[in-house]
């Protein structure tokens, strides 16, 4: 990969500073929820354990909020101006995780039981619905033009995210998904919300259209790279690091990019993979074999090349935005971090 | 009951006129959905059958859209001005039906298989998410002050609706729900969205605060009456008319008002009912017996009295709104229709 490894401590510091700024706002948004839902939401975000005892807030990496804060800086504003956008994007992201876990029957996330596994399917659907709605409420509680534009942008991004999830589900019963179809699904499912995260601060700060649209393009490309790496980790990542069971994508007949690339490779490994995947459920041994076949058919290399190309396109979009050079540098550090992570 | 029976054809005409005005707007909103979701949504609204062949659009009674259009008239505007609000409220109502059916495992609605029963749980969750989001998109696609206020009001109503659904779920594992708790749940679950429907047209038309808040109160009270009647139909209604299986509320250990009133009645029938309901799943015979006990303990009479009182309070709220007398008359006709229906 051409992507350089981040050698300094800048990204962990950016993420820690983001959490310090955004977490209190997330907590106070969650405080608006009814008690039955509040309990579930606090657990999901890691603010509480399953019995409601305070937790340390292991709720994800805060990448999206960090992008949101940076995008306000990109438009020449203080990061604080992006906080309602950072909160709203993080709420949408987390509602999608809660609902996706129900649909995928995933029992574990971030090394803990998922919401539906712990509280049941009904409370998980309700909690997701509540977070989705809370995202809009957070933005619309004050009707400044920035907030209204941000709410519309978020609704548009969520529409694409939901469409991507529908495509992802539909792909499970197919073995003929093309690479463009797969990339479109991933642009929708992951790219749209990262695109919104990367521009919502600029929208709230009243940034001009060029900055907003360039940052949105940066975020979309970053999202595609993010997803390509996520797909690789979903197949070859270590469960103890990723917090997800080994081979779950293959077991669930998902069609992430490496699998689709392998199936479309025209190689013998690709053909063997296709016949394995059309044979219903896979044993542990079959999952291991399928994993090797994806690799042999060039699926991993193809996904890495996609991530490389996307990061390059993201960098070009950032150049078009013409933003302060230190903000640009921190956007690129986050991009590097995302594409060199192992969880 | 003190509620008079509607003797003329006014309500069916109002509803038909509403559908003629609102249905094309709902269809064109749905056309924005991705194909996989569009198909599911068209089925749910009755615009298509399970194979995608055009249907007649058996999607409910259009009560909420009718209230929305009337509320624009109440503020002195043309009903057309309420259309985006009518569409948005109907989208939220229908997303809640799709998700509720998943949670309640209800296999039939409006005499047809429910979305999850036909397409699966995943597509049902996604379709609900998509409709919820589409409601906000519909309002926010133009940022007039009326639309922004309407979007905020809708998000607030949806928050209460979701909280009510969480309470409804939590009640299933309890036999000690009090009447005030039950009424609060029903005000949230049903009242909040009817309140929004009854005022959103006035909001879009720029109506003054007195009109908006009086109509909102009217809708809340109407919602409580609506739910009380719904609860009665859920226990004593004929399945071939209601389109719902007989005794499903009791079977699912729901705590609708007649059941809660019976359990709180202090009667011997109430005590016997409590011991039956704490005994796990009910046979057909036990459902029939429990139904008689609810009646014997005064549950039906209590729910009817609640509906009467709510309609009276709704009427008083409408008087406070001081709106044109023909609009007032049509609001009251809808209220009568709602409380004298049998499905």
C-alpha cells in the first residue's frame, strides 16, 4: 500500500479531544430519552453496563465526530460550532449499528453483547428508532439556517445509508453481484454518512459551497477506503482485536468487496468459492477454506488497491477545498489512521 | 356512550377527498426510495401486491392526513398547504406500524400479511427506517419557516410515539400497570402523532400559536379516544372486520386500557384475570375466559367512559381554537367517526 503509517500521536490526541468535546453533548442528548430507552442507549454507547452501572464510554472511536469538528475548522470556525452536527451524525451511526446487528443477528460488538442480544429485538428496534429521531431533534431544536441545512444534509445521507443496508441485505441471496454494484452499495452504506460527517461542521459554520462539496467528496472517498479496510478486517482480522466473530461476513453470505472481487476474478479459486457459497451454511472448516479462496482469487489485493485509490481521491478532494494547511494535515492523519487500523 | 352516530356521508367524502389530494404526494415521496425498499413500501401502502403488481392502495383510512388538511383550513389556508405535513405524518405512522408488527410478531394487518411476515425481519426494519427518514426529507426539502417548524414538531411527536412503544413493550412483562401509567403510554404511543397531525397543517400555514396549540390539544385528546376504542376492538372486535387475529392483545400480554382497568378494579374478576395473565401463554379457551373477565371487571365500560371524556375534552380544545364553524364541524365529524368505528 502507498498509504504511509501514522508515526506520531496526533490522531489519538485528536480523538481524545473530540470525545472530551462531544461526549457531554451526546450524554445530554441521550438524557432526553424515556427511561426504558435511555437505559438501552447508555449501554450501547458504553456509558453504562447491562445493569445501568456507569461505564467508561467505550462507544467507538469517535471518528465521525472528529471529522465533523475538523470540517468546522476547515470553514474557518471554532470546532464547537460543529458539536450539534457531530452529535447528530454519531446518533445516526449508532442507530444503524443497533438495527444492523438485529438484521445480521450479530451477537457481539466492541467485545460486548449487542443490544438485541442483551435486551431483545423489540427494545433494540425501539432504541434505534429513538436515536434516529433524536438526531433530527438535536439539529432542529434551534432553527438557524446552518442547522436546517445540516438536518437536510443528514436526512439525505441517512436515506443513502438505509438504501445501502437494503442492498447489503439483498446481496446475501446473490452470487452474481458485480464490483460496481458492490462499490455503489458501500458508497451508500458507509460513504454517505462519512461524507456528511466530513462536511456537516462546515455547513453549520456557514462555509461556502465549494468547501462543503469538496469536504463531502473527501468524506465519501474516505468512507469507501474505510469500508474496504473494514471488509478486509471482517475476513482476515483477529476476532480478539476486531471484537467480531471470525468469518462472520462469509458465514452470513455477505458480499463485501474482497468476496465480490474474488467471485468476479475469473480464476479457478473464484469458481470454487462461488460453488461453496451457493451451498448454504458453512462449517468452520469451510469458512477457513473460503477465506483462502478469496485471498487466492485476489480479493484482498483488489480491496487494498481500492482503498489506495480512494485515499488518493480523498486527498485530491481535500486539495480542491483549499482549507488551512494544519486542518488539512489533521484530516489526512485521520485518513491514514482509518486505513492502517487493525480494528 | 354520549357520542352521537354520524348520520351523513360527510366523513367518507372527507376521507376520499383527502386520499385524492394526498395519495399522489405519498406515491411521489415513495418514488425516492431505492428499488429494494420501494417495492416493500408500495406493498405496505397497498399500492402493489407482493409481486409488485399495482394494487388499489388499501393503505389505511387516511385519518391523519385528513386531520392535517383540516388544520390548514382551520388556520385560514387552503388544504393543499398541508400536503407535505399530511405526507410526513402518514409516513411516520406507517413506519411505526411496520416496526411494531416486527416487535409484536403480528403476521396480519389490513387483511394482508405484514411486511416482516412476507419479506422478512431485515427488510421490514429497513423499510421502516426508510419511511421515518423520508418523512423528515419531505419536510426539509424546502426550508420555509413553516416547514422547519413542522419538521421539529414531527420529530417531537415521533419521540413521544417511540417512548410510548417502549412503554408498551415494557408493560408486557408486568401485571401491576396503573391506569395513569397506561393512559400516559397511550398518550405517547397514539396521542402524540394525532396531535401533530391535527396541528401540522396550521403550522405549515403559519397559523398563530393559539390555533396551533388548541388543535394540538384537540388531536391529543382525540388520540386517547381513538386508542381507547382501538383497545376495545382489539379485545371484542370481530377479526373479519378489524383484520387482526382475535384476542391478540391478551395473547401477547399487552396492557391496553380495558385490561389495566380490569386488573385495577379490585373485583374478583380482576383478581382471577391477574392470576390467568401471570400464567404464561394462553390457550384459545383461556383467551375467551380472560375476555369475559375483563368485561366482568368493568374494563370495557371504563374504556368507553375514557373515550367519552376524551372526546368531550377534544371538543373543548376545538372551541378554544376559535376556527371557522364548517372546519370545526368537519373536525367533530371525524372525531365521531373515529369513536363509532368498528374496524
